[in-house]
C-alpha cells in the first residue's frame, strides 16, 4: 500500500497532465484481462470515473470476445476463426449483438454508476454511428467501417455522460456487423478528434524483443512503423493493432497509447505521470 506522501507526490506530478487533458476527449479501448478480472475491471471503472470528475471526457469502447465464445458454446454454436477473426454468420451476429449490446455494455454502465460516474450505454447501431460493409465474404458479417457518425457520442458528452460503446455496426440493408474493437476505437477517436486514444492490452506495449517484457519501446513515431514491421519488431497480431494507432494519429488524434491492462490503474499511470506505462505513438520526431 502506498504512503500518504507517495499519494501526494503522485497528485502533484499529475496536476499538469490533468490541466492538459481538461475538457479534452480521451477514447479508451477496453479489452483483455481487464474485462474478465473483477479487480482489474473495478480499477478501470474507478480510473474512468476519476478522469471524468476532474474534467476530462472519457469515452469507453469495448468488445467482448471471451464472453461471446462462452455464449456460443452455451447455445451449441461452434466458434470458427479465419486468419484470427471470428467467422460471423447471421446466427452468430445475433448472439454478438445480445452479448455486447446487452450483457457486457449494461454491466459496464452499471459498474461506472456504482463508482460514482454518470454513464450511458451505446452501440455502433445507435444514431447510425458505425456504418459498415463486409470486410471479406470469407468472414461473413464482420464489418469494415466505411463511415463513423459520432454525433450521438458528442451529445452524450455534452450532457455530462461517460459514453460506453459496444462495437457492432450496421448497413443500409438492415444487416448487423461484428466490428473489431481496436478498429472501432480508432475510427471513433478520429471522428471525435480526440486528444488521445488508449488501447488496453495484455502486454506492456510494443516490445523490441517479444519474449522480453523489459524491452519496452516507450515512444514510436508513426513514420517509423514500416521499418519496425520490416525488422520484425512489429509482427503477427500487433500489426493490425498498430495500424489502428497509425491511422488514428494520421487523422488528427494527438497521441495513441498501447498500455498494459493487467496492471491496476494503468490508465491513470499512463496519462497522468511523467514515465507513463506502455508505448506512446506520435506524429513527429
């Protein structure tokens, strides 16, 4: 347990960052262990409530892969993946909508309210927020976002709410789509012209050596990303995640962070301290 002196020192260190982010929008993509571990979940909800109370405007964007898989198993539907993405037929997408927009979204809203926050649940269908087309015929109703309309999020922020957004989308023919949460968070952050985007993961950030968590790269200029891919430092599942970071930066988001959701209060440590927690992506040297 930290001492009162350490608490005071953290608050002093945090003050200029609180001033910097005051009245600014921060989009947080929430996933991984932080969603399924109750202690970590409580930590995230308290962090978001605190940010809101000090005048910052958080927007929480969430997926829910493990809970979707559990529900599919419960109803006897086999989970099938194509190149790491869940194949989503019409039956599966209805379960995705039920789990994401119903169970998970409303649970997170309730948790934020219990922590003293003022939250409201939304989905990418509400207000025609996330218009999609099929990413690939091989994946079924997995959505590629073609337009993000964030007016409903802006209205909720203006009314003093923390928007909690589940990542499903729609098209004009009435179809519903399962949307990757990293992609949705980056699209929403860019459309909101957010000050920052945080992608919570189950690793420390971008590692120079993927097998050594002490090899964290603290800062990356997006112009260096192709070189890091060529060197193999960015590989596998990190490529699409970091492409989302690059896209958000190129479209006006000031900073993007990949941070470790396995650590209590990682959001506060990332945003409100000199050292940060994970890897920060910026548009410049």
